[in-house]
C-alpha cells in the first residue's frame, strides 16, 4: 500500500507506532510534498486574478510537475528500507551465506543512499521554485509560499540524515561522492530557504 492511500490520521498513527516505516525519510518526503503543495496553492490563487501574467501560469505548471516528482519519494524510501531489512535477514550460517549476505547488504546500502539523495535533489528544486513563487505570488497569499518553503527546507535537511546513516556502509569512493553531494545539497538548501524567508518577510513588511 502506498503511504498516499492512508488517511492523515492513519499516517500519523503509523508514524508514532513501533513500526519502523514510515520512518524519517518517508515522513520528510511527505512533508516536502505538502510544502510544495502550499506553493502550488498560492500560485493557483494568483493565477486566477485578472492581473496574472503568463509567467505565473508557467511557474505553476513547473511547480505541479515538480509536485508529481515529489509524490514518488515517500514510497521509494519505504522500499529502500525494506530492501536493507531483507538483506539483514539473509542466512549467515556458512561462509558462502555470509558472503552473499554481505554483498546484499552492500547493494542495499547503496540503494538506501541513492534514494534520499534523489529525494533531496527534488526537494531542492522545489525550494528553488518556491523562491520564484515568493516574487510571483500575490502579496495576500505569499505567507503560504513562506510556509511551504519552510517545510521544504526542513524536509531536505531531514532527508539528508538518511544519507548520513548509510555512509559508513559504502565503499570509500562511493562514500566520498555521496558525502560531497550531501554537503552541496545541504548548503544550497539552507541558503535558498533563508533567501525565501527574507523575501517573504520583505513583502509582508
């Protein structure tokens, strides 16, 4: 079952249960999608105004396309975690079984690192769209752009924790590359989130 098929109440109850899924990565991805949803809403309201420009409609179309991209990440996180747990459960009674288990764990760790990096890239792209929306959205609803950007920024940083927890299981070359991308995404996310917050506050002042 997709996490999107759950009610909000069920998702909250499952998150607060002893079940390891949905965990931090999938909850962060849901949060980020909701953040971009707020940005889309602000652009939808702006686009309905008689003074709306073609640029607003174009930005809205891009934001909705990015929202579709974000929809896939919560379930992808659950799948990656399931693959890692399946590898952990493999038998290890013989040397051959231990070798097969180690190989499966290495592959699962790589998948569990790729998934949050992919999600973080999409969350950063969504945050950059929010930066554009902070200018394009009508002043009367720009606070929702700010709220959406705050959720996106937090979701990006939370997602990167899933990279951190898997770095130690990667070979040296893959670890270095993943760590470098992780740091680049973190810096860009922090800076963009700060810029959007300033832009929104300036328009609300």
